[in-house]
């Protein structure tokens, strides 16, 4: 179809202007379909099948009235006369105020955020606490069966713990034995023994010298179950442990004091040193210069932080002390109270990098009775912390002198008063050596 004016074809245009033509006349304007805005004309009107409103093949150009490009009544709205953009009221874009794309962001609901955060923290804390409890509980070595102890005295008010430090070298290498100056003796003996009473009148910590003279009572063998009758045999207190272990030691303490022991706690050499190192050392005020080749102690007088090796040497020293074993028990009480106070500080409890190693070292090295729970253990440490804080009392077992066999003889009158006060959970008024 020929779309060119005057019936010219695209291939036979003759001389024209442009595209290399030699004619000086411009090419005729190409006929374009008219695009009209506004309502379509009705049939018969100009522009719709009727005569064109123009002649000469050139469309009539619009007049620009009111800046719109078309005259009044044309029906075309340019959209620019009201300041609108793309037809949105106020020039805010498609859809105007009702469009969700440009809705203002709502203010944060801080009350809800705080509530969700608090619930999350409580949940995490609860889960962590439960997991820690079961982890710690599984690490306790409940190897002592107090049900094997026979003829036990009646329990009184409060709780009594028998705390034992043994000289066991079990699991220690030759290098560790040399480092800690423990020697290589076989078997286990008690290096220290204490009774800790907790109750409503504050804790009381009582040291039982290892050389205390006691009578071995009748007892049932912990392994054999055989009943051994009493023979009136008198010996040092630590010999009972060496003879038949913790059960006989508890039986001997109860028979010679008439005080019911509720729980048993034991720790060896290596475990003691590991706990001190895990907690970062323990600050002590050493009352005098101490040098003891047997324990390995080489300490100067004054305040200082003892590491595991130094702490073990300190609590084992007796030959360099004027009061020998009695002075040693006092040092042991001071140190254990300071250790418990260090463990209970926020810097340890609130620091998982210190708390878990401390708990791991302590629980791995403790031997307790079958009925001992974590809450009982926590109560024991808290009571020892109270002793160091002045809320309780620490003392040695009252001593009357030496017995005929050279052992330390307890003062029976003071012992009876002390035991009655402990049984009734009264404030202890008896003084020890």
C-alpha cells in the first residue's frame, strides 16, 4: 500500500530533498494517523469518516491555551496544573495517601520488645541452670555409703559435715608427686579432719587433730560386711581411716563424740591444688615466714596469693610450726574458709570461664556420701564462707593434754558441752585449743 503523498511509491520517488537527492525541495510530510485525546467524535463529525478539518495533507496544529497545549473544552488534563505527579493527590506518587507503599512506619512497641527480651533471657537462664545442675550432679563421686555405719547416735538439730583431706596420691604422676612434695606412700590416710556444723545460730568449724586419741568401736567391714567387735583398742584418729576407709572413720568419730554425722566430704592432694588453680589462687595473710622441706613450703610473712602448689604446702606444714599439728589445723581452717569465700565471689560465680573450670576441678576431685546433693554441697561451702566472714566460729577440739600412749587427749567435759550445744543448734560457747 502506498503511504506516500501524491501517490509516490517508496521506490519511485523522483527528485526529492534529502537522502542524496539533487532537488532543493524538501520531502513531503508523511501522513500520520491523528491521535486525539479526549472523547472520540461521533460518526459524521470531522475526524471520524467526515471531511478532515484541515487541507493540504498537513494536520492542524493545536493552539496552546492555558499552558495545556489544547484549548478550552478539549477534555485533556495535563496533570501539571495542580502540582500533582502522575495523578496522585498532593504529588506523592501512585495511589496517593491510600497506597501502602508509602505508609509511615509505626512507632516501635517498646513494652512488647522488653517483655519478649525478658522472657527470652529467663528461658535461656532456666535452661542453662538446669543443664548445669545435671552436669554438675553427674560429676559427684558418691562412693561412701553411710548406711553401713552401725549403732549411730540420734541426729540433732542442724547439719553436720565431716570434711576430710586425704593424702591419696591416686592418679598422680611421678612428676606431680615431686612437684607437690607428696612422696610415694601407698594407700590413703587422713591428713586433716574437720566437723562443720550448720544451723540457725551460724556455722561452727571444728578441727579434729589427726593425732587425737580415740577408741576404735565395733564396726561392720565396708567391703566384707563382717562385724568386728570392740576390743577397747586405742589409737590415733587417722588410723581408723587407714584401717577401713571413710565408713570406719565416721563410725569412730560418732562413737567418740556422740555426734551424728549427716554428710561426708573428702578431697585428695591433687584435687585440692587443682581447685585453687582453677579459682585463680587464694589470698592469704601468712602469719610468719614458713620453710618446711617435708611439705615444700617456702613462704614469707604477709599478704600474698597462693597458687595450688603453695596452698597445698601451706595446709600440710606442721614441722615448721611451734604448735605442730594444732597450729596446722588452724591454718587449714583459715585457708578453707578463704577458698570458700573466693569461690563464692561474683568474679567467679558470674564468670563462666572461671566458674565451670572451678566446678569441674572441684567436683571431679571430691568424694561424698551417697545421699549428698548439690544443694548440700553448696550449703557447706556457703557456711565455710560465713566462718571466714565472721558469721560463725572456728576452733580446735578441746584438748586436755597427752594420753598415756602419747596421743592428744580430748577434754571430755568440754566435749560434752560442745556436743550438746551442736545437737540443740545453740551458740557454741566452748573454746578449743
